[in-house]
C-alpha cells in the first residue's frame, strides 16, 4: 500500500512532550522522533502506533491524577466547612451495591500503575488499600504519579506489538498493547475517576464540569 508522507508530517510535528512541553520532542529512552510514515500507516491500517499510545496514556493518567487530587481537595474542604465527618464522604456510595469513594480512588490509581508497569514489562508494587483519610488518598495519588514518571521511559522502549495478559474476575484476557489501553486501561481509569466525582457531587460537594475536565490550557500530563 502506498502511504503519503505529506499530511502525517504535520501530525508528527504537533507532538508535544507531556513532561517538558517540547514540540516534536525526543522523549527519554527514545533514539529518534516518531517517523511520520509509520504514524500515518498506523492511522490508516489500524496497526500498532509507534509508541504514541504509550505516551498518550501516560499523559492521561498524570492529568487524571491531578484532577482527582483537586476533586478530593474540594471534598475535604466541603466536609470541613459543613462540619461533616470526612468518613461520611469517604465511605459514601452511589448505590448500595457499588464501591465507596475510597475504593474508587484506589482502583483509579491502581489502573494507572498497573498499566504503566505492564507497558514497561515490570511488576508493580502491591498496595495495602488501608487508606482511611483524604490525606492518605492524596499520598497514594502522588506516589502513583511518581511511579508513572519514574517508569515512563521504560514504556517507550518496549515493543508496541507485545501481548498483555491480565485478570478480569476469574478469567484471563489477552490483548495487544494498543487494544489493552483502548478497551480496558483508559475506560477503566475513567470509570473509577468519574464515579469518584459523582459520589462527591451526589453528596453535595460543589463541583462542575470544569472540575472534571480540568484546565484545558495546562501542559500535557498536568
């Protein structure tokens, strides 16, 4: 198949490093820029993106953590201003058969950590899931963000065509990296992030859409 090099050059030239903001950057651990031809071919054929999917997911996780942290900060301030015990919010659920706020936060950050670990072909550290305060949840978010930043370069040096195996309940699923991120990692991350937001909004925390979207003008990954 003949692949034009024109339009994709413009796409590649707009790539910005989520860590330093450099346009068409050379990322840590990369030996060269994304090849425009490979990028366009992947877009046309649906083939594996040349590390772009890993870069994008890292930026999404870091930005999501920043948004989640700010939403929690507003939740804690809401409880303090109205003399509500923090545990009331932390144990709140949208429905009795759904998980509480604390667990939604834990699962959101765990999704990010496990995804990055799998992309980097390493084992993520286990967590005790024993957070009982807003401060402890903030620490977990911060620690996970630091883990992601520390292993970001490793995710870019691994093959985009590897198969990721992961547990889903009693079953084991196997997906190529691109599909793993598209169909599981990012939707699962946003599911728990959205549910955490909804729990606090449902319990009176003053939040709006822009609290969920975050600052649209901020650098990638923040």
